[in-house]
C-alpha cells in the first residue's frame, strides 16, 4: 500500500474542509449530488470521446496502481535471476527449461525461452527491446487519460455553474432563493477544480512514476537474461542488476546465498 497516495488525499481533503469550517462553512454547503453528476458525467464522457475504449478501460484498471506499490517485485525478480544464473553456470542454460513454469512474468518468461532456445544475445536484446518499446507506447497513454480528465473537469464544472445560474435566473423575484441558488451553482466549479488538482493530475503523475519503475524492472529482466546467456559471474550480475532498483538494499549477497 502506498502511504503517500492515501495520505496525500486525506491531508488535502481534511485541509480544505477544516479551512472551510474555520471560516464558518459546513459540509452540507458543498454536498450537491447534482453538481457531482454533471462534473463526473461530463468529464468521463469527454475522456471517452478522446480515447479509444480499450485505453479508457485500461486506465480504469490501473487505478489500483495509484494506491498500491509493487516495489518488492524488483527484489524478488533479482533473486530469481541470480538463482537462474547459478543454475545455468552449473548445469547449462538448457537446464532452466524446467524452471519456466515457475516464472509468472510473461516478459521474463519469453526472454528466457529465447535464451534457452539458443538465440544469440544480440537477437534476444533486439526482440525483447522491440516488445518493450511497443508495450511502453501503450502504457504511456494511461497517464494521458487522467491528464485529459484533469483538463476537462474544471471546464465542465463551469458548465455546471452556468446551468445552475440559469435556474437561479428563473427565481429573481425571491432574493433569498437567488443567493442560495448562486452558492449552490458554484459548487460544480469547486468539484471540477478539486477533482482536477487533487485527483486526476496527481494520479497521472503517480502513474508515470509507476510506469517508469515497471519499465526499469523489465530492463533489469532483459539485462539479467543476457548476462546469463553470456555466462557472467552471478555476483557480478547481481551488482550490475541492482543498479536498476530504486533502492539498493544492503545485506547478504544473493549470489553467495544461493550458490
């Protein structure tokens, strides 16, 4: 669980609500389901118009990545690669064929299959880099969905405010109702600006970071398989691959522990 993401939203919302209440406001003033419906519905519709539906669905599936980090996967894969290197050094790279079933990541599995089949290191690198580039092109569109939502929601909020003002103009004979209606109308603007700056745009930034972390792990996988194919010493390979991890963890050398 990413404490920064969850804590950031809580701090932002509490800060805004606390400031509002200190000034004499109350939660009921900004609780307007109609305004929320206009802003969310209009924003989602605009985003769906801009992006193909499969990209929109892919963005929805990535929402969990904003709040949950898979930072342990890099260390786990590094350990697995070092184990493969030790085994390949003792029994040959063909012996890793029986370990393919234990690999859950499709990218690592495909790279190792190419290596076991006797593909030259340069060819393995070309093939897997091409696949990584194609996947990266798709993954880079995911944050763009949230960036687009962050651009549309304030404008849709203004639309909601204008619609509310139109309704207010129909009751100009009652000044009390006019004042209350104007206050309600501007809630849509608050929703639009808040969603853009507290949710959508920060989420896009976090997903960019997540994507780069995943890309670094994929690059580590490829470099690890190439190193195994070239017969590199497992301890040297571990040192080299650890540079791909965001946080190097001191401790027992994996290569020596699994040798």
